[in-house]
C-alpha cells in the first residue's frame, strides 16, 4: 500500500490590514496648529529678522520651508505600515547615537550646551530631536515582542539609555527629562512591573541634581525660578519678562503684532518664549484657545492609540502622542513659571526647523496608525482557497 502523506502545515501568518482614511479631525487640529504657529513666528520674529537679515519675513520663510519638508515627510510616513518601523528601529537608533556622539566632539556650542551640528546651506540641526522618534520606535518594538525579558529587550533598552546619556552629557537636561519621562510612560503602558521604576527613578533624579549643581548656568536658572524677583535683572530676568508679557495681555490681548515685550525685552521670543508673546497679543482667550487645541490633539492621539488593532501600533501611537504633549506642557509650564526655565520649544508653534520637521513626521506616523484603526483583516490566500492553514486548521490527508 502507498503510505498516506500528510501535507506540511504552513506557519500562521499575521493578518493583513487595509489602509483606510486618516483621522480627519486629527488632520484639522494639526492644520490649525500650523496656521497659529506660522502667524506667531512671523509676529514674534519680524523685528529681529529685519535687523539681522534686512527682511522681516526671513525667519517666517525659513519656518515655512521646514513646514513644507515636514508635511512631505508626514505624507510618506502616513502611508507606511507599522511593521516597517520595527525593521528600521535599531538602524535609526544607531544613526542617532552616531550623530549625538559627533555633536559632543564637533558640535556647535550655544548657551552653554553642545546640541547642534552645522551643515552648509541649511544652517544647523539638533540631533536630539531625532532621538524622540528613535526612542518611541525602540520601545514599541521591544514591548510588542515576548512578555518575558530577553536579549531583544536588553539591546533596545541599552540603546535608549545610550541616547539619553549622550544628550545628558551635552548637557541638555530638558530633552533628557522628556526622553526619560517618555520611556517611563511607555513602559508603564506596556505593563512592566512598577517596582522597577521605584528602584530606578531615585538614582536618576539624584544624578540630574548633581549635574545641575555642577553646571553653573543651569543652577542659576533654578535659583532664578525659585525667586525671580530677587534678581529680576539677572537670574530671574527671563521669567520676569515672561510675566510682564502674559500679564499685559489681559483678557483679549494687545492685538496681533502689537507685543511690546518681544522688542528685545523678552528673551527668545520666537522660540522658547513664544507662548508669552501669544498671551500678550491674543490675551487670556487666545492663549486658552491654543491650550484647548493641544488638548484636542492629545485626546485624538490617545484615541488613535486605544483603537489600534495591535499592540505595536498601539504603543507607537501612544508614545508619539505623549512626547509631543509632554513637550508642549513643559514649554507652557516654563513660560508661566510652573517649571524652571529651560530650552524647550512649543511643538508646531515655535521657530525651529528640526523641531518642526520631526514633530510633523511623528504626526505622520500617528496618522498612519489612525488609518489602521479603521480597518478589518483581509483573508490570506490559504483562507480564500479554503485550506484553512492561516487559522490553524489541519488539512485533511490526501
């Protein structure tokens, strides 16, 4: 008799998903923030740009170019499937680590920190901005794997730690805290044991405290934040000028373009303290509107995360939304005196090409996840032919 042969059963393949339409409400919110940001950058930078370049539109035009590059990149990312990010997570992290290491060797120093790399034509860019994307990709890839701790987890965590350590060395404590908070938040959402954080956080905070003590300008910022009026012309100058701007805005503001504090009183009026200019020109109602728009961005981003069809895109969407919102909260907290003065831009609002492009690319990834959240699995070819291998059913012997 001829023996009966049992066909080899194919390994189950992950379901495929159609890419639906992006979240239209999220698109509308991003468009509104871009419009408010471009208007604010022009108003806050016009006088400075006129004196520096002879063209009041100079900085606003550069911002518009960065916005265009960011939107083009966002369109590309919105059309990629999340598994692509798992493939490129480590290569991108290695590239960012290399750029951060180069920054410490040959970076441009400004305001006591070595954060920028100068490039011809384009001016300069800040590699630590790209570390936000790399950190989200590494953590989402790691937590989407097996729940037990493996070498895969260890390698990804080590790469995140190296990026944070290099940024801490610049020193850039604000970005260090953003990435540290982002890592903690994603790990908590990924259901890692809480005791790990309770053990690890105190040494990290102590290290940050020692670094602040050893860096004179950062320690002066802490002193000026605790009591800005004690030395309003030196350590407390930035915060006092911000108070003047916000307080003089009143309920409806002085009017668009009518800020007095941006005229060489308020430091960095079109970058770190642009929210103060907005509060002065648009008043309490205008600045509250901006806060509400960011709140809508947070709501929609976390909603996309909750509706994602799988763990990896869910963590991806959460991390991308969290890092944008936490940076916005830090910036607004600094300008209102709730947090110590630090160099953090307001996403999509402040002037800064690297920040604008990276933020729009992250939002493009988020829009890509929103397209997945509205889809249904497509049948595999085996299911379509009735073999049933993709569902785990054993074929009948021939």
